């Protein structure tokens, strides 16, 4: 009998291909743009908790947006994000392919249409995809640092609730710097971004082609 979880997963089941990258980027930019400009007045919760809830939603949206953006890059460059069915590989005595795998290099029947790689898994594969692997080590480190912070943001806000959080503004600037570089390298675009986090801090999210 199919589990309830499996039934719900099938509502979203799809083998993603290159043509899907723009949808991932579209939604990534929605989450990131919303995170830059979200204000306390936008949050429907009691006044004492508005700052807490606003920042939690910002961090959650930043994490989701960054994950979708990295997956958009994978698809745009011709790499798969669906998980491989290890059970079928073993049944057919097939070698486990190296990751990341190129779209078309693996039969679609060996892919799991209801499961994609986690954010952590795509980050682990990112260093083997051009043009990311062709930029300087310093730039790669900047990008990975920002995305790892975003990953923790999403995981923490998605799994716990706390009334107190240590605020480190450098976390947000690290993510901004990562995104600016990643847009340039991965999409040939110039991103101007600023998350409005501190009092009276302006927000910005503008994407233009590289001149």
C-alpha cells in the first residue's frame, strides 16, 4: 500500500530538465526579493513579536530562494537534480553514476520523479560544474560561504521556534556577496541586493544583464 507521504509527493512528481530552469529562478527571485523588503508592518502577529517573526520569515525565504537558485543553475547547465534510484541500480547491476550527472546521460526510469537532491547535496556537487569550477578559489569560497549560511537559516527557521536569536549582520552581507557573484558567474547577470534588516536600512533587489 502506498503511504500517504508518497501519495502527496506524487502530486509534485516530475523529472526536471533544462527547460525548467527559468521556473526555478523565477520562484527563487520571488523569495529573495520578498526577503529583501519584508517589514514588521507586513507581519500579522502581536506587536511584541513582529521583529522576531519578520526576521524568521526573511531567513526562511532566503534559504528557500538560494536553494532554488542553485537548482536553476544546475538545470541551466544541463545537470540533473532528481535523485537516482539506487535500488534499481542494484537490481540491474549498474554502477552508481558520478555526481553531478548530466541530463540525458541516465535513463529517466532510473530517476526518482518525486525526490530531488537536498540543498546540502547540490552544494556538495556545485564545485564540479562549469563555469563555477573555473572561477578563482576565493570567489568560490565567497559563494559557498553565503549559501551555507542560507542553508542553516532555512533549516533552523523550518525546524525550531525561539524567542531569542543572536544577530550577526555579517551573515546577511555574506549572503548578498555570494548572490552577486553567483548571478554573474551562473547567469551572466548583475545583481544589486540588500536585505533590509536593521532599523531604517534600505532594501534593494535589481537584476540586469552584464554590460
